[in-house]
C-alpha cells in the first residue's frame, strides 16, 4: 500500500466509500477475487508482475472437475 499513496488517501478521505468497498467485498468476495486474479494474469502476461525482493510471484495450475448438464467437464485454472 505504501507504493500507492493515492489509494491510502482515497481510503482515508472518503470513509463512506471505504465502508461500501468493505461491504461489497463481504457480499461478493468470490467476484472480487476473480477480478483480482484476472488483473494478476494480465499483468503477468505483459511482464509487469514479476518476482522482486519484496514479493514472490507464484503461478500454478489447478485442475478441477465440474458437472454441467450431466456431463463432467475438466477445467484448468491458472492462479497467479
């Protein structure tokens, strides 16, 4: 967060927005995490998300089975 002081300022200056953000996260945590994952994937593909002394970027593939209309579908999800 220290690298994005504008975000800290926004969270501090607009407390009603900060509360709404927290409530949205609680109500839609899966949607939010999916959006974060999509942004991480995009950043990793263009080379802006890299391992540094401050963070380690780990990319894994998760294979899951889902049943859709009586058929088993195997899905591979890349997690950054």
